[in-house]
C-alpha cells in the first residue's frame, strides 16, 4: 500500500464521518425538540471538532430551554449520570448572533454560521 492510497482513504473516511455527523445533527434539530449546544452548532455548519471545543463556552450564561440527564463513561466500566442543558432553536439563534470566540478562525466560522441561520 502506498502513501497516496493511505492518505486518500483517510481523507474519504474523515469526510464521510463529518458528513454523517452533520446530517444526524440536522435531522435532530429539524424535529423541533430542544437539542444540546453542540448539536445545534454542528447543524449550523460548524465542524464537529470546533463545535465540541466551543459548546461549553457557547452555552455559559444562557438559560436552557430544558434539562435532562445522560450517562457518560468514566474509566473502566464506570459511568456517571450528568445534567445536560438543551436549547430550542430560538435560544440558540439568539446566542449565536452575539457569541464570538477569541480565536480568529473559529470566530469567522461562527460569523458565517450566524449569517446562514439568519437568512
């Protein structure tokens, strides 16, 4: 196997994973039920890594529409149930209109997502 084929397969695998995550988030948001900040960010067109990175900061000082619990995996077989904040589309759009990260590249992505959502 040569390096070009390996790189091509890696690129294809990454693109398909990103596309699957985006489609899943878009379908979840389209149901109209409140979703997490990360799901809304992915559905708005922000890549999964950036959405995961800024979801916590994005949702600070925002009143959640609903709260639920979800299990998270710890070391080994241990799990823990944590509270998860959910937002409806109106609350998400209002926050996206004003939130900009300090990172210039991420701020550009958030600006573009805000314009797409407002249109």
